[in-house]
């Protein structure tokens, strides 16, 4: 557990910063809802008639006049994209960082197997994502209560569960890639998260690109779909879990036989 604790200490400042920023944006988003509620029905109708633009962000499938519809689109984008970027940075730096910072030799000369190193580093990545989402969930609930809104329990839980799995999938894929890197790959990690986001937008624009939903985690974390259907798409979710396991598996296979510089 020594490595896990060290990873948590090393990432504490970044975790706090990302939690504060995402939590603040979500809180502000929820707190301004009462000011916009009276105009939401008109805005919702306008958005639903904007064709491809509305479809790209799921605004044609929810009612902005209702709190859950507003939360799914506006707040969902903040947590979905922000959390994906955070997860990508955690995953991509988990293993490559040791070689970049010159600490790999010190770490691997200790009586600890590479398998244990991998497990503890992966555990630290996933635990930080859990902490961020737990804090953000609390902030969202408190903010909703402050404006007199009672989120629909099942839908609210499904939304946060989808974003949690999304972040873990992105982090796991980047964790796998990190095992093949010997230098920092922050840009690569951010690029993967951004690509996943835009792939979902493309899939929303045309049915011919619908297969992209099986590639991007934003396919099953589409807030508008979750609110409208009251469930997660099991096909997209299964594909996402498979990609996450593939990333983790690649890390374990390669890192245990990799020549560490």
C-alpha cells in the first residue's frame, strides 16, 4: 500500500484543484437555474428546432424547462468533459511519469513486484476519480436543495454513475497507453479525451456514424438519452467496459516485461 499512498499524496493538489473547479462550475450552473427557469420552455422549443446543432448535444431530446433536462445537458457536459480530461491526465501519467522523473530505478529496486506496482498505481487512479465524483455529487445535491429542486433519484444516480464509468474508462485506456511511454504524454491523454467527446458529437449528427457510439464512452454517458430513457445503453456500456479492460490488460502484459530506462 506504500505506493498507493505515495501516489495519492503526489496527486492530492491536482485532485483538489480539479474537484474545486468542476464542483464550482456545476454549483454555479445549478444555482442559476431558477433565474432561467421562466425562459426555459421557450428556449427548449427553440433548441429542438435547430436541427443538427440540437441533435449534436442532445438538446432535441430533453425539456430545458425541467430541472433534470437542464442538468443533463448543461451540467452533464461540464462533468463529462471535465472528468474525462482529469481521468486522462491521471491515467497517462501513472506509469510514464516514473521514467520521466527518473524515479523508476529507485522504485523498481525495492522488494516489490511490477504487478504490485501496477495494481497500486491503478488503484490510486481509480480512487482519485471516485473521490472527485463523490465530492461533486455532494456539491450538486446541496446546490439543488438550495434552489428548491429535488432531483429525480434514479435518473440522478444513473447520470453520475455514467460519468463515473466514463472517467474510469478513459483513465484505464490512458493507463494502458502509459505503459508504452517513457516520457510524459499529457498532450496525448488530453487529445484522447477530446477525441472521445467529439466522436460522440459526430455520431449524434448522422446515423451513418452511429457505430462511433461503441467507441466513445460519451455514447453511454449521453445525459439527454439517460433522462429520456431512464437507463444506460447496455450495448455501448459493454463496449466501454471491454475497452477499459483491454487498456488495463495491455498495461499489465507490457509493463511487466518492459525495459525500464
